[in-house]
């Protein structure tokens, strides 16, 4: 019994490998490779359609020749399944080239439904499908030729792979049209029919065992090429439910990395959308009747205009209609509200919008009515020493009138006054043939404003304190610029005008840098492109007086020929370096980490491909043979040679060798081993000292006795 247990333990691994190989070859492989449809009907793979129909009719005649009780319904379903696939040119093509069989699930359901029933109750055909083409949509039809040019274009691509022989593809056509409309302006869309064999094979997955192209998730198949991806190893395949909302959200979130827009009730809306983003942003509030997710173009706007605006969604309810009317002047949905300057009327846009309409609305309303002078707006406003006028690069002289102050009620009042001044400049009628020299003084500012040589803006004196100190350097500048030093400090908004002038000739220009104010120079540094002169307004905050001062200053600035002098102004500070949406999309965007997760998922999913690998069985048998060979070649320590000699040259018997091994295992060395141990000093315990010898008796010794 002991020897049998030892043998079983020794040969357990090769036996297990042999058993696995037999199970693989006789059980797993047959179930992974069922009979082909050609074998079921009894025709060759290259048979014509007429031969397939003839073979099927022959089988059908056999059904009618038997009694109803003698026919096995499952066999009839299997034959009918094979015929419906092979008799349709598109289904047969898909089956031959991509091993795609949409009727497989239908046949399984039919076998389960009619299990045990009579043949006469079976309803044929198994799948009814109209022979119509897909619905037209705005997606591009991709071929092998234009696909190469598509890869050279920038942007994200979402591709639909479908078949004209697929009933699911036809049912999905309406959903795909909606998806294309939702993604218009956000992502490029295209579609590929399996008839484009070369391109469809390129986009298909490859079976890891056989190398055969196939679509793991069936048809229709959704494939995405992210913006920076133009290779097969980085494309992403959609594996979720085939509905519009799920696919659009997957594209916007996982592929494009767009931030979400949340729905808010009244209190969170005021806190998160209106107050928290700060006064430098326009507030965009979208009212919806359905409560569905934000469209991708809205989410893209959050990313593109995050520096200009904050966004929020509100579900419209009739019981809150009065509240929204009193707050924003909205009486129905869908609607979009733009909240700009404090005290200004909200701008309301009614009706549904698409990508282009919403983009135009954002371009029109992304800034306050009185624009704020910021790092991202200074160039567009023409209020940057390194830039140019709004009138064009050829303009030599232009102006910026800025009201600066600390955030609060007084600055809001000053901004309201400057907005009224801006409205007067906009509405003033100037004769078309007039020149600035022929105009009365009261119209000079309006003329410059309508020529885009004059810009009005406001400045946050706290956030842009260096910039504010530079232009308003005086003893009482702390009332306007910088943080409040104590609670009861008075806030005093101030208005100043900056004249920018560009010189045609760049010869003999004195370039200086100034840090604290425009008059003091300390060291040379990067030069500006235009000279600057500053004029401060010292009158009362009244619109007519400000208008008069602006006209006189501009007229004097255009006529005065002062020495050309350029100075370096401090840069404007960015209001937020890491907007909230970017922090969110760092977690949900299609990053390298997410791409690695997709690869791991594909690897795990692709493990089923090896269930069809016929090489697994022979590999297991080969491993078993190699293991047996290793056991045979391994030295048998229990059967050593009997002619092994000891150190003295004597031949050891097997019994003595066994005794020595037994003594070693018990921890007691044998006597022979103890005798061979050479000690450097003699011991009284030794029987015979190692240096002992027999001494001879001498005569002296005998005499002494």
C-alpha cells in the first residue's frame, strides 16, 4: 500500500495532464466547434444558392413523409436555422467571413420554447426581417479608401459597424440617427457595412487562437477612436447596452472626457452655480422639461468656456414657475438663461438648441455687458501693451477706460454707471462722413468707441492688485487696490484711461521696465509693443461727466505728439489655474490608466478564445510526456551503485551504506565516522592514544627497582 501511494504521488501531475488533455479533446473542443450550417443541410461550403435550396427541400419532404410524433422538433429548428442563414446572401457572407450568426440566439430560444411540442406547432421562419436599407443619417459612409484620409483628420471618431443582413442593425438604425444628431459638432461619426470586407476585417477583433476576424459583442458594433488614437491598439469598443443615452454618455464621458452638468434645486443652484464661481464668470442656467442628461455640446461648452462661465441644469416644474419668473424672467422650458453683470436683466433664450446655435449664444454672451479686464480677455479687449487695438493691427492709437475697485456694492454701482455710459456710446448716431476733427467734443468718445478704438472694462482691484497699483499709484490707492486692510476701510472705485500708441518706426526707442508705477523705472526687461499714457478721472461718478472727460482726453490724446516711450506693465493674474471641470475629467477622462484597464478587460474577455484552440490538448500531452521524462532521468537516490568506495579504498556493502544513512537520519554518526575524525590533541577517553608506542625496559630502570 505504501509503495502504491508513493507511485501515485510521484506520477500525479502527468496523470492529471493526460486526463485534462482527454477532456479537452473529447468534451470541450466538440462543444466549441459545433456542426457548421453546411454540414447540417448536407452541402459543401462552396455550394450555390440553388444547391442549398434543393438540399433543404429534400429535408423538408422527409419531414412531411413522417408522422408528426416521429419528428424531433429540435432537429427541425436546427435545419431551419441553417437554411435561413445560408439562403440569405448577407447572412451567409457574415457567417463565412466573420462567423457571425444573429439567428443563433433565436434558434436557442425556439428550442427552449418548443421543447417537447409537436412539429406542426413550430412557426417558421424563425426570424422575419424586411429587406430594406438602413435609414439615412448624417454619418459618413466609410470605405477602405476614405478611411485612410479619416485617420489623418483630427478629432474623435465614433464608428458603427453593421450588416444589411442583421435584424438588430436595422432596429438600431433609428437610434444611430439620434446618436449622430446628439454628437454633431462634438465628435465625428461614420459607419461601415460588412460588405467593405477589407475595412471591416481591419476593425474586427482577432480570435487569439485561430486568428479569425470576429465581433465579440455582435452587430451592430460601436468602435471609438479617441482624439489622439489612430491605431488598432488604442481604439475602444463599446460593450454596454445598445441605447441612445448609454452610448452618448459613454462617448462624452469615457472617450471625450467631457465634464457632467448637474441638476440643481434652488438653494444648491444659488450656492454652487451663482455664488461659488465668483463674479468674473457669466452664469448659464439651462431649464429642461424632461430631466435627461445634458447634451454633449453643452458638456463641451463647459470645457471650452470654463474660464468665462459656470453652468447648471434645472428641471422645470409648474409649481415653481412663479419662482423662476421672479428670479430670472423665465416662464417656460426649454430655456437658457445668461446672468451677467449685477443689476443687469437676465438674457433668456427659449426653445431647443443644437451645437451651432449654442456655440453662437456662448460667443455672444460669454462676457459681461461691461467686460472684465482679465488675463484671458485683455488681448481681445485691446487693453494689453503687447497686443493691438480691436480696430485692427494697423491702428496706431487706441484707448481703454477702466473702472477699478474692490468687490462690493460700490463697485457694482460704478459698473452699472459705466454700463450706461457704454450704452450711450453704442446708441449715439455718428454721421458716416464725419472725422474726429469735425465732430463736437461730446461725440469724440462715441466716434472712437464705434470705430473700436475705445474699450470700456472693469477691474477687480483685489485679484489684480499689482496691475491696479501700477496704474493708480497714489497715497490713497489702497482704497481701490489690494485686499481690505481692516473691516471699516472705505471702498472707492476709480476710473482711469490708458492710451496705447504704436510707433511706425522702431528706431531710437527708449525701452524701460517699470514695476511700481508708470513714472519710476528700475531695470530693463522684456519690452512692450506699444507706449502707454495714463489719465485719471477725478470727478464724480456721474455718467455725463465721465462721457465729457473721456471725449476731451481722447481728443487731446489723438492730437498731442508726445515723445514715444514704452513701459512694461505687470501681467494680469489668472482667476483660476485649475478649473473644477478639469479636476473632474482627470478622474473620468480617457487617460492612460483607463486605457490600461480596457486592455486588461480585453485580455480577460479574450480568454474564451482559447476554448476553441485545438492545440491545447496536444500541448497538455506533451507536457505530461516531458514530466515523465524528467522523472525517468532524475537520479534514483535509493538505488546507488554498490561499488562505491570509502576514503580508505574499501568497498562498501549496500547494508553498510544503509546503516550509515540510518545513523545520519537519526542524528548519531556511526563509529566508522567517529574514528575517521582527526582530533589535534589526545584525550584520556581514547582507548589508545594516537601518539602512543611500546617503550623498551632499560637497565637503569631495573636497577632502581
